[in-house]
C-alpha cells in the first residue's frame, strides 16, 4: 500500500502543488462533480506520477503492482490519460521517435520488434503504418509491434520533418549509405546496422540499429535548432 506521508516528505513544493492541481481540476471541469469516475482515477494517476510514485512512461506494470489493479484497468487508465497529454501531432511524433530508436532484434524473418507499453501509442503507430501503405493488423499483438524493415524505414522517413528530408538524405550519403531517396537510404542504414551487429560478437542488433536511427533524429534536431 502507498505511504502517502512518506511520498510527500522532502518533495519540492511544486510537486505536491502540481499533484493537488491534477486532483482538483477534475472536480471543476466542466462543472463541480460532473466528471465521470474514470476521470478522477486518471487524475489520481497523474498526481502519483508527479510525486514519483509511478513512472511517467506509459508502462502498465507499475500501476498494477503499486495500485493493486488489474492489467486491463491499468491499460484503460493509461489509454484515457494519453489523449490529454499527447494533444498535438508534434507530441505524438516525438513519442513515436522515442519508440523507434529502441528496437529489439527478432529472428522471425525480416522484422523489427518495438515494445510499446502505452496502448494509445500502439494505436497511433498502427494508424501511421497503415497510412504509409503497410498492413498492421496481423503484425501487432499486445504491447509488441512487429514491423517489416521497409515499414520501419517508411515510418522513420515520415517522422523526419519534410523541410529536413533533403538535408538528412545528403548527410546519410556523406556517410556512405546508398539509396535513391530518404526512405531507401534509411532502409540501407538499417540493413548496414544489422550486418555490422551480426559481425560483432556480443553486439545486439536492436542496439546497433537504435544508435543509427538516433543519429538521424539527433541530426534533424541540430538542423532545426540551427535554422
């Protein structure tokens, strides 16, 4: 059981204030007492995250063990919370970028596995992949997304702002990656990372790919800040 007194002890004053704001705001929106119970539960989840009792990463396991609720209830609360915290295309894109730079390897053919504990982001990813012309229904299950390499390359290209794509493509070519356009360049980058990982004893395929994808997005961030 949570020890609220211990949780509040020695916290900077802005943390309890933010937690109280989460709790009380729900009672007044739209009018006092009109919010459904699930909204109050989501507000409590946010308050506990603010106080450090729960991680702010969308993982369902900490609420299950800390709050002693079912996995289904935890997933529902996290799903209810996401549309209020990921309110813009930019925020969703940022969250998806964070996901694709942490792929794990698989021996199941030409696939990359992405672990996505946040159910709302899983739906966002499935929607984006379908928009890019790839099937997703048979490739997803639970909190694990299984993407063909071409789908991952298309997703990464889509997550690079259009104004930066020529610059990113030029940067990849300077690194010796070959390809006619950004998507094929990213695909070449992923395959090169895979070959390098297989040839290096003890190196994990997902780690190698993540480093190269992360470098792409770091370059984009640097270009954006410089412009």
